């Protein structure tokens, strides 16, 4: 198996569960049936879908991702089927729908569990013969589309509760792929960390860093509820906050954040721009405030005790408190 292919999609690892996933991706890519990808948030389900696309015979055709939870309820048919001018009040010109856009390629239905009942019924009708009629159109169109769907919620309980159509589930669940959570891929932590450090060092044109060996065990012990996305956020913070060979900020991040699993739930990358200095300044300010709040909770507001716990000079710590406007009676 050529693992270099998967590296292009940030699919990095050598643990048995992950290697099994890569093997299954290779097999599935040679087929043309619908695929349902399951896995927790942050495991990389869209990366798996894109890898299947790039290995298959449709690789030179479109890959159209759709966030099922963001589809406007009143425009479901227009979004999928497109519309002709004048088909409704705001239809000023013709619009190609998602099915037309993905013709010959892959339609990727992300966050499938968030698909509304109306959208479920709309797609089910289409899957019967892969034909549809644009809003305002008079003739039906047929498209050649492979459908890949992904969900982070188990669909069977939703079916039992009436939240998801069983017939649509059977249409999409022809081939299933399960993406393992990061907590089951302990052997991959170091490999992923090194890859991500190199990736961001190259992006920001700064010297590469290395995770100290003594800290890797801490990373492996963490449960990673946000999976690879959480690890990526953590590595980004480490890179931004590290100064030369000074690893103190990293130590602080580990002590403060690896046991605060809620920190990374539903989190996104913390940068708004790609200006390294600006983003580093903002990240450092956020880190200092977060660190001081936790520190003074631990020290019951005592500056002396806080200085002893943190190993930071009392006077310097006092200046840091004043700079960030932190109240010590937290």
C-alpha cells in the first residue's frame, strides 16, 4: 500500500486500527457503491471521503461536500435540484443544484444525522433512479453520482426514535467505514505530532520544534475527546507559544489543558489570519489569562503561593497579573 497517498490528506498513522482503515479505504475506492463513514467529531471523516475520491475512477471529476445541517429548510429542492428563472420569487437566473454540480463525481453528505425530514424525503426520491427535475423545469434530468455520507451520531437509535428514515439509511449504508478515535491510536500520537509540527513550521516559515520525549507519555494518556482536531489545536498552541528552546509554555499547556477535556470540544483552529506575529500575540494573551485564572484558583488567590506553584518570580508574576487585569480573589 502506498502510504504517501494518505499523507496528502493528513491521514497519518501506523497503529493497527488505523492501518486497517487505510486498507479498507483502498478496497472501497475501487467500488462505486454508496459509503457511510462513521466516527466521532474530529476523526477526519471528510479526509477519508476525499481519499476515496482521489483513489477511484472518479478522481478527475468533482467532489462536492455538503453540510447537511446548514441546508436552508425552505430551499432544499433548489439546493439539490437547482432551479429555472422565475420558478419562485427570488429566482432571477438559472441555478445548477448540487446534483448537477457533482455529476460524474462524488456528492459528500457531511453531518448526515442533521439532515431534516424534508431533505431526507427529497434525497430518497432521487436515489430511486438518480433522476430529478429542477424547480420550474419541465423535463427530468439523470445524473451519474457516487454518494458518500458521514455521521458522528449513530443512526440506528435515531431511526428507532423516528429522527431518521430507515429506508434512506439502507440506501446509504451499502458500505460502512468506521474511523477509529485517537484514544485507540496511541501509537500514532508521536507520528501525528511530528507531522503537525512540521506542517505548521513550514506554513509560518519558522524553525521546526520537537515534542520532548518526557511529555509524549502525557499525550498518549490523554483521552482526546476532540480526536485529531484536538491534537492539531494543541500542537498549534505549542508551536505558537514556544520561544527558542524554552519549553515552559508547553509544560503549562500540558498541565492546564490535557485534563480539561471540555476545552477542545467543538473547537476550531484559533487563528483568524495567517499573520504569525499577530496570531502568536493573541494566543499568548489568551494563554496568560487562562493560566493565571487556574493558578489563582489553585493558590486560593495568594500571590506568594501562586509564585511557589508556578516557579515564577513573585514580582514578575505580580506584573503579569496587573497586565492581564486578573483578580486574585477568584
